[in-house]
C-alpha cells in the first residue's frame, strides 16, 4: 500500500475533528439539526484551514444513510465514497480548470436529474473565484432556484473576486487562520499517535512556518519525519525546514537589549558564514522583539511559544524598558525591506543593529524626565539671584 501523507491521513472525518473552525461547525450542525440547510454555501478563508474538508463533511452529513445528521456514521457506502472522492452523487470540481461556460452548462443540465442513489446531488466547486464572468452569469438562475435535491458548496481563498450576484445567493462562512496554541496542541497529538518524539520548541517552528494553515503544518511535519526520523533534534528540524534556530534569535535579542555590540557583530558573522537568509533572520528578530514587548507589557510571554522560550523571554523582559524595546523594534522592523533589497545584506543588517543599539534609550521615559528636571534645577541654582539663564536673558 502506498504511503499516505499526514495531511490526508489526519484529515478530519467528523465535525468534532475540525480544528479552529468551531464557529462554522456550530452553525452548519445547527442548520442540519433544525432542517434549515441552505441550497448554496460559500466557504472562504486562507489556504489550508479546512474549507474543502468542511464541504466534504457537509456532503456526508446530508447524504449519510442515517442522516441528514450532524454526526455522519462514516461507515455507510455514501460516507466512505464521499471521503474517497468517488461518490456518484457528489461532484468535486476544480474551478481553475473547469471555468468556462460549457462546464457550467453541463452542471445545469445534470442538476435537473434526481440523484442516482443518495438523498442529494451535491456540487463542490473549489477555487470558485476562478470561474469566468460568463460562467458566473450562466450559473445565476440555477444557483438562485436549484431543484430541491441539489446543493452547491463553493470554496475560495479570494471571496472578493466573486460577483455580488453570486455572493447574495449563498450563505457565507468565513474560515479563520488557526491559532498557534490550537495548532500546537493538535500537532502534539498527531506526533504522539505517529510515535515521533519531537520537542515543543521544534513544533513551535512548524507552527510559525505554517502561518495558520493546518495543511501546511502537516506537510512540514511530513518533511521533518522524512528528514530526521523518529527523534528529531531542534537543530535538525531547523535545518530541515530552512528555519532560523530560535536560540540564535533569542541570542540576538539579548545582545540588543544589553547593548552588546561586539556580540551582535559576532553573531551576524556567524549566521552569514552559515548561509542563513538574512532577510528571514531580520523578520524573526523583529517578531522576537514584538514578543518581548508583549512579555514586558503583560508580564507573561505569548502562549504560542514553547515553555522554555517563554521563560527566557520573560527573564529578558525584566531587564529591558518599554521605551528601549519599542525603539529596537522600530529600527529592526524598519530595516527588513532594506536588508532584502541591499546589494550587501550583511552590511545593511549590521548597521541597522548597531544603530538600534546606539539609538535605543538607556532608561525609561520617567527616569529621563527626572534627569532633565534635576539638570534644569542645577542650572537654575547656579544663576545669579537664583534665576535661570533664560530668566536673566529675558530681563
């Protein structure tokens, strides 16, 4: 039997398995329970967050032998065929390659006929925004008043490209990026089931790289398992992903906060010689400074970080001042574009980091104001008659 990638192996088979989209699951499940299922749904959101999976689950819920039910059995012929993509009454259509009027005309003609076996004839059109303007127009009448046995489920990453005439005929559900904490919990569970021992720090790298997409996270996890085996180290995971080791980023942040210019230059030379992408390093450092500012403000580190990272971040936040961190972030974040465009990225990064050290305040704003007041008071006391120089000048 051929290998099944994690993204397919761990694809949710029930609504309860859907990660991070509880608001959509709750609405759709209630609609099925109350027999208020719309004739057309639009699932929109970023890539890899479960739109097509939710469409298949809705199709199973409507056509299950025990349904319509928000908890399809998953074992009847309809459920197994829909999961495998071989159902005769559920058509999954790629909008990018079937975007012409003739394709929509075929859907309109077939929609007239009753399902061959199941309760509903269901059309799932993925990346529906790729349909041509003429194809959308051809679909309008059927979409507004389809036969009772027909359901449409559209999925798209770019809902703004759909005509208003289509949007107004669909019940729209917006899928969100999956939060880092929820994704981290899910990835831990999958690693346990796959009997792979991987640290929370390494999984945090996967979560950051996936940018809220569970499919991307599972693809990266597959890559790690293939490259590193059943017990991947943090360094091996970083190499496999082409990611920046978080200890390196933390080291840079500590050097900036402590104004250790020598250490900054040594670290830049080290990562440059290792062939690290300096633009990516700058982005990661800006993100780390953001996390540091959050830890300094809330007295706790962001939840998406590994426990060891949280402790190091909170400890560093106690050393820094809000004004200093804010200035460091402004300079580092502002140089991301410069580093990406510079003829010599290393020089651009070094100068930006040295500038950040030189320009960051040495103390808090209240402390600085107190020093100014003391200095002004000293100048006033030294003037003739106890008046300041400015007062003498006015007189």
